C-alpha cells in the first residue's frame, strides 16, 4: 500500500474513532431536573455564593461536574451555575426550545395535532419512540418531536 493511501486510511480511522467517542460522550451525558419551585442556581458550590437564577420545578439541567454535594450544571441556553444535589432528581423532563411546536396524538406527523406548546414550557417525559417524545403536562398530553425540546 502506498504511503499516501496508508495516511488516508489512518485519517479515516481516526475520524471514525473520534465520531464514536463524540457520540458515546453525548449519550453518556447526565441530566437531572429540579425537584421543586424556587430552587437557587448559584455562582459557586456553596450557599455563600450569589444566586444567578431561581429555577422552577422540573427544569432540566445537564451535569458538567460535581464538588461534594454540589453539581455544576448548564441549561438549554448554555447558562451555567451550581445547584445543591439533594434539590434535583433523575426524573426526566424536557423544555421546549422553539417559539411554538405542534403536539401530536401519536409519535409522527401522520397523527393528528392535539395542541401546541411554546418556548420554555417544561414537559414531563413519559416515553419515547424514535425521535418522538411522549409527555405529560397539567394542561396537555401527547407527543412532540425531539428537535423541538432539550435535552
């Protein structure tokens, strides 16, 4: 095999491995949700740090790191801060990231529209089928495409 072909094969193999590692890392991300209304997101891992935001119940967060009982987290807008670990749960919630999204009676565009949701509405995920997320909300139940929510 020529040197140039070996280099091309090595580059291709490296790209495939990099893609696999990226996909694996994304799949391994840890997400949590806020347990109750009014939980503080702080600038550091202690109550002596300033409050950045008050978060509502169900608000989904991505865990970036841990320090003792504190989690460094980010949200769908990439805002970061620290939250006390006992104030979050593993319950699965998603947040609408588009201006308005259709809610369907089943997992696909062939199912009828049963309503719509707007940006920043928090939905409790109760199932998933392919790219479609089944959810519950106090005012609406149905299915929404995963591209319309985070995470």
